[in-house]
């Protein structure tokens, strides 16, 4: 029998050698041992989705991505290994732990489970961490009978019926060089970028006061570079930043604030690029048939009233939503730990997640 804990360690090991594709091989190996029908769908060269079309007329799909971010970020190597009831490693929370429990549950249920009656498809998807090409390709080819999606992501096992959207920008700020001891004769792009971040925080604070969202609009500077060790006001600075946009906040209002601040200083040349297309927030009604189903299941597994959250990050669920499929996000793990050197998965939460998923499939027979 496949054990989720050991499978997770194998997934981490492979993903550490090739973050985009490494986990693909152990997933295929596990599926071959299970014996369920599956197929590879090529997105582009060396990029594949794995699809299990288990019903002729599916009502919903369970989806999880298998790619991870690199094991070394800013020179910091991710801690790996098992310690104090936790499994450490890149992708443990985001989202190889979810991959591992899904594979173990599929093994437990096997070929004899009445998959046709369950009305479900399953997909292991590539490229969530980069451009979302995997889920975009997936939703374009799904049958029209699919109404709902359970997207496995780290939510601390809470149910996320909504998600923040995002705007991500790249700025190249042209300054005016001067000797470092006479900065007033130049125009320092690093200083300009620092002030821009502060002004942007102030502008977003006003929008938070106006809309009072459940989770605040927030700017996150992701990358800043420029200058040298020479005693000189820099010629150019690059600034990348992301703005988290919660439900009920118009994304156009946020973009307007950005454009307003970018246009205020005519002494500095700023080249602005929107890194991705708009990613608006979304909300799925908790009172849909699927929503009530999940809440009932939550009570049964966790023995308490359902806990809800807003998903803070872009996920593949955005592409399902754009296609008209109603997504809900759920999964073991803590998103705040993802993309850090100390990412881990709590083994107890992993085991409870396995119970949730197994009962999920059984309850689909009555759905």
C-alpha cells in the first residue's frame, strides 16, 4: 500500500532536482501501480498534465498541481527531512502533500470503486507556479457536464469559497546619475522606488477604508535591484511588485491608483509593464449543492463546524472560474510557509486530509 508520508518524501526528492517536471515521474509510477486509466496531455514541449477521465459524464473535477518553486531561493536551501511530526522540503505544503494524499486515496479505492457513478475526473497539472498554462489547457478541453472543481491547495484544511485576485507589475526606473557626494545633482531611482512603495501603501490603505474588505488590499515588493558599489547615484532601478486584491474590491480602482502614482513625477522616466493579465478575485456561493456537500463532509471528518477562509493567492481555481466552473479550494498545509526555506507539512494534518479525500469520493456516490 502506498503511504502518503513516504510518497511525499519521494515527490520532494524528485521535485528538488527538477521543480517543473520532477514530481511527474513518481506520480506516473504510482498511477501505473494503481491500474486506473490515465493519459498524458502535452501542453508544450516537456510540460504535461496527467488526466484521469473516470466517468463518461463527470459533474466535477478534483485538481492539484505538481510543480514547485526552486529548492534554492536567494541562496537559501530548503530544509529537508522528517522532524517532530513534520516533513520538511520544497513543495510539502504547496502542494506535493496534496498530491501524495490523493495518490494514496486512489490506491485505496482502486479500480473496483464505482468511478462512473461518482461522476468525477482527476487531474495532476503542470505550471501553476509560473504561468498557469497547465490549468488553462485543462479547462479548454473539459466536457461541458463539469460544474464544480475541488482545487487542492494549502488552506490549513479550511474551505475557501473565494480567492483574492492580483496585479503584478515590473517597473524600470531611469534616474539621473551624479557623483555620490552630490546627490542633488542627480535623480536617484532607488529613492524614487522606495517612496513609490510607501505612497502605494498609503493609497491602498484609503481603498481598504473605503471598501472594508475581509482581507486587506496589500502591496508586496518582490524584487528590487540597481546601482553598484561605486560612489555614484544609480542610472536605473528595477522594481517588481504584486498587489493582492480581495473579493468585492474593483481591480480597476487599484490599477487607477498605480497609474496615478506612476504619472505624478515627470522628472523620472518610468517604464511600467503589467507582468500578467488581470487576475480578478472570485467567489463561489457556499449554498450551492456542492458547497453544502463539502460543509457536511467537513463536519463529519473534523467533528466541528466548517472553517472558512479567503485564498490569498492566485491558483488554478482562477482558470476554472473564468471557464464558468465553480471552484472551491481545500487542502492540508499552510500557504504562509510555502516558498520559504522552512516549508513543512504536519504529518497529522496530512493524515486527516487523506481521511477527508477518501470520504469525499465515497460521498460522491450519493451526490
